[in-house]
């Protein structure tokens, strides 16, 4: 009998989970063993089980997916982790690898590449775009422990999400809705971002975020 690879999907959007299920049901050796819509559900499942692969979204309603990746690496070191996100690869892929993931794939590319990405991380190899691999190779040799490549490295994972969405032109209310957080929480994140990046006004924050988005 064929041994199946068990897969945990952590994503708060039912349509995404359903879509992944449709893509994977044609692969006889790949089996979705559990679906979680938030960080808490994922942690509860992982207390008793250790899937072969975990596909984790970055934006979860009760926490950041990269924090879950770190916990997974400690609790389930044999589980291969693939981060699936709406956020630009240039913003979070390197952080995902630092947290312990083996791959990063944008949701827009998932339909074409998710099966290949799963099979690659199962072999213990990384999955990301050629452009991102070249960037990591060019900067990796110069990096020292604790060093920062960019001023944005001082931001928390959630603050980085907020910064990227500001760069897309979203307002505070829209960001709150997209990340399932309160407007007050987003305002706090905006204030922290301005403080860390030494930005004096909301207008300058928006300009910096949009400029970063255009540059990348």
C-alpha cells in the first residue's frame, strides 16, 4: 500500500483551503490530514499529531503565521514547512526561511506550483523564485548574526504586514478588515512603525511604504 504524505493547511480563508484540497486530491500520495483556520486551532492539532508538511498562511486572525512557523520548528522538527501568502515575496520570504520554513510561495502562483513546492520541501530543499534565490545568495555572505539588511528588519512580522498593505494603498480600516484586527490595533502598529523607522507623519509613512512597494 502506498504511504501517503500528510499535510496540515493553516489558512483563515475557506476558499483557499478548499482550493488547495482540489489541487491535491489528484495526487495519490498526498493527503490533507487537517485544516486549521487560525493559530490556536493549528497548535491544538499539533499537540497530538506531526504532519509531514505544514502549509501556513502569514496572515492569521489570532497571530502571525511566521510565529507559528517558529513554534512548529520547536514542537515538530520533522515537519517540513511551506509558507503560502498574499504578501510580496521580497518582503517576507527571507523572514520565513529564518523562522524555519523551507519554502515561500505567493497565493497567485499556488495553483501552478503548490504540488511541486510540496514535493521539493519534502526532500529538504528550499522553494522560492529564482529572483529571490539570487538575492539571498548575494546578501547571505555579507550577513552577520544580528545584522540588518534593511531598516524594515527592525519591524515585527505583523508590522511588516501592515507596512506592505499601506504600500498597496490600503487605509487603516481596510487593513484592519484584511488582517482581521481592530482599527485601534492597526493604528497602534502604524504608530510603532513610524517610531521604529523615525517617521514623523502619517503622510510620510504612506509615501515610504508606497515607494518601497514600487521599488520591489
